[in-house]
C-alpha cells in the first residue's frame, strides 16, 4: 500500500487479514502524516511492542522488561506516561517524567532508563513508522553520579558471612551459605555476580586455576585466573551435575538473601556489587595494569588507573 508517497507492505496468510491490516495501517499512516506521530498509538503501545519484540533478543531482557513497565506507569500531568498518544508526545512530557524519576532514584539510574526509552522511541520512529520526530532530542540527561568507592574491610566481610551462616571449615549446605561463598569469591576474583552464578564444572578448570566466561558484560569471552583461595572457596560448594551451575543460585535469590544477611549484620551502605571495587583495589597492589585489565575485562586502561594511587613514599619503598 502507498499513502502520500510512503510505501508499506506485509505478508499475510489470508486476504481478510491483509485487508484488515491495510485499513488499520492506512489510518495510522495518514494520522502520522498530519502530525508528529500516530493518533491511534500511545507511549504504552511502543513500550509493550518493544518489550515483546526487541527486549527478548538482548542480554539483560529481564531488567529491560521491569524497567519498561516502570517507565510506563509513572504519572505525568495526572495520567500514566504510557497513556500519552504519540501525536501528543512532546519534549516537556519527557522532561516531566525525568524530573519525577530523579526524585525517586539516582541520576545514573534515570539516565539508563532514558537510554532505554530513547531506543524504544527510535525503533518506533525508524522501524515501525509511528513517529516522525525524536521527542527526546532536546531533553538533557541527569549528571552522572560519582562512582561508588565503597571499600569492604576484612572485619566487615567477616560480619557479612557470619550473618549468612558461613563458618570456615564447616560444610556449605544452605543457599544462604552459598551466597556467603559467592561474596568471598567475588572479593577474591573481581567477578560480577552474574558471572559467578553462571560458573559450571565445565567452565572452571581447577587444575589450571582458570574460570572461562563465554559471554561477559562487554559482549566477549574472558578467562579469569583463580587464586588458591578462590579454588578453596569453590571446593566448599556441594557437588552438582556436570554442566550445572556451581552455586545453584539465581541472581534474584542471591540478591534477596544477601540483603537479609547484610541487614542482620548491622552494616549500612553496602551492596554485593561493592565487592568488584574492593577486589580490583586489592588486585591493583599485585598486578600491573595490563594484567589487571585482562583479569577484570576492562577495555579502557584509563578506567583502571584510579586504582593505582600509590604515594611517592609507596613508590620509593618499591624501588628500594
């Protein structure tokens, strides 16, 4: 079909389906031609279609689906953001949504949600033909929050694992105890939670002391060298079938159990993900930047240089 010089087509099994689609699509295309976006579609329609057609193809789809639902529910000007028609969507709606979210979460979280929303609207414009312009083009992002630099002392680590029911030398049987082992393993290796929970007997070579990560956050594979302490921690875990996850935990259960243990310990302002910063800080005292980057998966050495902050006195002691 063709409307005012714009063509669109799709294959259907029956003539009736094709005629119904053509009638609906012609209405959409004429409404878009007369305004900035579809009169018959809302922001919610875009979010739902993106969640159904795009998110499942991406890593982190579970996070995206939750965020897309949250984005749509936020009330703007007395009604849910998802109910705004695309033809009415303007930058000031995005700005109002951004400001409302900034009152609830950190700027970095809002910025990530804006990136997700921006891509959904871009797909709606470029691939689905539901928008003519980019309503987010002139909307600024919140400033980046300062990076977390929370250190974890040995005493704090001891309190955490104790609150999780872990005791050195005793059997690890309960899920909460496996969380404690994962926490200590993270501090030892600088691996992320998802990377740790994905380890299996087939991806860990205890003899060579290497953990193979077939797919990391950066999109590629990585081999992580394991210290003797890391191997010792893995040996504490109950045996699993070949190819099954060594920790036998989902990220959701790991998060819930860790939070409960942390709260019981009385520690404040501490997350499981703080283990990565702590681990890299410790490893920087042992490894040169290139070796550390290979272990942690950093592709930009400049991101690691903040961990190399020895004073002139420290360097003089090294020189002898």
